[in-house]
């Protein structure tokens, strides 16, 4: 605990200000010239209400602004010649909270009403002179309260902007560090797994050359090494998809479909509508959705065919990947990292993603990407 600093809660400070202003108003109002008995009781109550309302100025600045304005009109009409201190504090709080235009409108209205009230209460030429002098004083105090609130509002806004900039810089450095660590880990694992893969393949080759049966354990190690190598290559491709690598987009989907077809899956590509000049982020997301969907089909779906459909519209881009795999309507999609990654990409662009079994068997992934809202 820092013993050199004593922090007072904001609520305690607000109540202290409210009680102090209330005491000041009551002392000033009751020490001066008082109206009749009934008016004096009503005016005293309004003085107290206006001061105590300041306890809520942080939570409801506009409500407090309205309440203090009404109380000021009320005790002025009751005959109390007291400066509207609660309203000045409320003006400061409302402007600090960013409500400049409403505060100006409320203040202009209040000044006009108070001026008329003063003319009615103080009759004659002397009363009119007093009303004019009071009007000038109120304007000066209002300008001072408005300026103080605006100054603090701007200072807080700049402080928030500086804090947000620091957070963005820290997050960017953390992302760069994670990317560096992931690449280092990939290089290290690739080397070790490559050794395991080569040694297992040599062992299988030598065993078969001798005419001996290959142990199932050795075959499992060989297959695991191949699968791990493919996984690491896919990971490296994703890691290198940054600003230094050529971006993948709609123009590369045909190549992706052809490459997947060479792996043994029959894939068809259909593109409907005129090819729009979509933003790079939309094209890149469409490519990644097709890539991830086809990867899942090859690995998990036990499918023979798949279809990719790109529907180009003036204001959106629809991407759909269907397969005839083993999924059924009762199958519950597992929220793996690939599906989560696709959903995050689509949501970031303001689009929608659905991934679910279709018909009697098979799976479908469909994404709708807005073109105009993307950047």
C-alpha cells in the first residue's frame, strides 16, 4: 500500500461537494432579505434540493443539470436572491462528460427565465438595474464553469487516446513476438520430425527389402511423421501470411481447388456473378475459408466429392463449400481451431458464417462477407 497517497472515493467526494454547496446556499439565502413565511419554506427546500442533487452529477449529469436549473428558477421565484451555484457545478460536470450542446441550450434558457424572474420580483427601475447586473454576473460564472469543464474533458480525452495508443502498441509488439516464437518453434519441430520421418521410412524400406513383415508400430510412426510434416507446412504457410507475403485472394481459389484435387478429392469450382473489386481483406478471408473447409474435408469427412461456390454480388460475397462426407444431421460440429479461426475472420468483417451438416449426409460451410463495410 502506498502510504504517501490517500485516495478518497468519487462518491464520497461528490457528497462532500453536495453538502458543502447546500450549506453555502442555505447560509447565503437565509442570511439575506427573506420573503414571506410560505415562500421562505419553499425556497429553503429548493435551495437544499439543488445542492444535494450534485451528489449524482457523475452518474446522471444531464438529469442533475435539469434539476438544479429548475430549483434555481424555483427559489428565485420564491424571493431568494442567491447565485445558482449548484447549476454552475452541474454545468461543469455535464460539459466534462461531453454534453456541450445540451448544456449551452439549457444555460441560455435558464438565463432568460432567471432574468424575467428577477424583473418580476424586483419591481421598478432599481430592480431592473439589479436584474441586469445579476444577468451579467451569471453569464460570467457560466462561461467560467463551461470553460473549466471543457478543459478537463479535453485533457481526459487526450489521456484516454494516449492510453489507447500505448495499448495498441503493446498488443502489436505481443503479436509480433508470438509470431516470432511460433516460427522458431516450427523450425525446431520441423527438423526433429524430419529426422523421425526419414528414419522411419528407411526402417520400413529395409524391413520390406529383407522380406520381413513391417511392424504396425513402425508403420504408425511413419504415417504420424508424414501427417506432422503436412501439419507443420500448413502452419508455416499461415504464419507467413502477413504483410511481407503476397496476399491470397479470389484469384488463387482456382489454384487451391486444383491442388486439392490432386490429393485425391474431386472438387468443382463455380463462380457466379461479375467479379467485383473486393477489398483485400474480403478476398483473403474468402480464400482462407475455402482452404480451411477443403482441408477439413480431406482430413475428417471421408468424402469423395466437394463443391466450391463463389457468388459475387454488388454488396456482398457469398462463399459456400459442400461435401458428400459422412456427416449426418445428428452430427454435432466440433468447434476446432479451424472453425473458430474462420468465424473470427468473418465476424471481423461484419459477415455471417454457418457450418453444419446438410441433407442426409455431408457438410456445408457458408459465409456471407459484406463488400462495402470491409476495409
